[in-house]
């Protein structure tokens, strides 16, 4: 789904959900005749619901859809968002001094959930129907039978796009091992395209070695057939690239980095300052003294544990934690493992609940860390992992975080195998390339949810 389609999807569903939430509330308020004596309370309730739904829906990424036909993902995210919404509503009602009509609350929530499920199901039916109609389908042929064209076909098939692939044109191939045939020589592609109403031609061959492609492209444009050149960059890079333009000059980057822009950095820093300040004043001011007592009673040693870790641009910084291990000489060199005998009884609880990481909000306020980012590793591990994974150091383009995209996707704890390291780095780099402020808020919510639910990799 391109950026324009994504915006349309986001606007349509966010507007329809909010409209339905308010319409259902107003109809029920009128039906139950609740405005006679409680108009202020129910107005507050409706405004609160709007605010909470906006936060929950964007935090869970309902309205961010990469694939039009990824309906399972849409239903799953809707359910998760509604679960958060329901939980917050429940807390609000329990602690509110107002006496809300319980039947009204039940009907309101059930009807809102019913509307969302039905609207998603209707969207599923409409998109499937439209994608089966010929006028919405793109008929595609490829010039060049090679690995690059096969990769594109695999992508089109896996993303369930409305693309019909007819086959290949190549001067040196007589038959194809794929499910799509070799349809002829390169110079025959235009006549075939006009005859079978092809809408797009993808060329994976270089115009330098096949100069006739320029002429074919011009003829295709005159026949209203879109012609697209696909450059083969496999000798230069082995993963996705990002292209910017300075006037008419294309600039190829190894990755897109939203946090390289000044507005992005300012937004993230303001979020870090506001969030960490709130936690320090209203939570850590009483929580750390309380935990300090338990730590000191449990084992000998300091309350805090400090360690030099790798920060942004691999610059070392002093990372602050609550001590969870017995005092030992291997703390800066040996990774903590499951059932590690160095972990104290209180430390085990702190690590399970992530409370040992709470002092890192001071690191965030000081500017050494961010609320969300790649988890910082010991200097020794940074040196080791960078030799195992080529793009490992790319995760240090941004500040390390208290939590991160890798952590909320289950990639935390000790690293025993290369695949564990690879998955963690892939998630860290995905975050780097796709950052936005809503993604940070979403990760914070998912971290809270994971902490409450319990994480099997937390020990």
C-alpha cells in the first residue's frame, strides 16, 4: 500500500470509528434518558472515551496498514486496542465519583465492538471483491528472466496485491522453471502488451547493455503502458535502500532515517523529557526508596548498579540500574543467564517486572538514553556482536532505549545463538527506519502490557 492509500485508510477508519463511538453514546444516552440529571457526567464520559480511543488505536497501530488484504492483522490490532480501551474505561468507572448507568456502559461497549467487527468484515468483503474485478487489476510482464524478477514476483504474491503476472520476455531463455512462462523475445513485448491489455512492464535489464529498452519504454508510454526500470543493486547492497532527490538528482541511501531530521529529533526529545520527568516525580520519588530498603535487606552491596555501555554513535555512557546480582567480579563481562546463581531473591522479582531498569529514566532526562530505542549492551558484547553481524553497529545511529521494538516482540534476555542476535538487530533497524512518535507511544503501551502479562524471556 503506498503512502497515499495508507493516509486514506487511516482517515476513513479513524473517522468512522470515532463517529460510531459518539453516535452510539448519544443514542443510548437519549434512549436511557440520562441527560435529565447527569448531563455533565455523561458529557465527561463521552469526551474521555474519545481521548482514550484515540490513544489506544494509535498506540496499537490499527490505522497503519501496509497491505490492503492483511485482514487478520487489522482484526487482531482492533481487538488489542479495544482490550486496552475496555481496561482504561473500567478503571475510570471504578474510581470515578459519578454513578454511571451500568447497562448503558455495557451496551455502549458491546455496540462499539460490534460496529468495529462488522466494519472490518465489510471492508474485507469489499476489498476481496474489488481485487477480483478486472478493472482494478494490474496486468504485468517482466523483461529479463533473472533472480531480480523472481524476487519481485515473490513479493507481489506474498503481499496479495491485485497484480496478475503474465510472464517474461528474454532473448536468451527458451523456457522458465517458474510457474510463469517465457512469452517471447524482448522486441516482441510491446505487441504482446497491446494485444493482452498489459498495464505495466517491469524491466530488470540494464539500458546500458540493452539500449533498445529506451525505445521500448517510449513506445509503451505512448500506448498508456507504464514502463518501470528496476536497477540491480545486489553488488552494492544486500537489503532495502532509500532514495531521496536533490532537485532532479537521485541520492541512494542504505536506509531511511526519520530521526535524522531536526523535527523528528525535537519531537522525540520532548517526549523523552516529558515522560521521564513525569515518572521521576510521580513514581520514582517513592518507588526507589521503597525498593532500596528491600535490596539492602536482601543482600550486601550498593542499591544501584552502574555499568559502562554503548550509546549513540557507540560513545560509552554510564548506565544506571537497581542492583539485582550479588556483588561479583564478572558483572561487566559475563552475561546474565536463566537460573543464574548470582541473581538475588529481590533481584529476581525486579528483573521479572523490569523494575531494575527504572533508574534509567534519569539517563533519559540527562540525554544519554531515550524512552524507546535499541537496548544498550556492555562494551565487550558490542565488540563481539559487531564481528558476528555486519549491520549490528547501525543500531547505534540513535540513542539506546529503556524499551524497544525488539523487546516488545519477544527479543530480549540472553543471546545464545546467532539467529537470536540477527532477529534483535533486524527489529532494531526496522525501528530506526520506521520511527514516528506514535510508534514510541505504541511501544510504551506494549511494554506495559508485556510487563503485566509476564515475559518468559525476563529473568
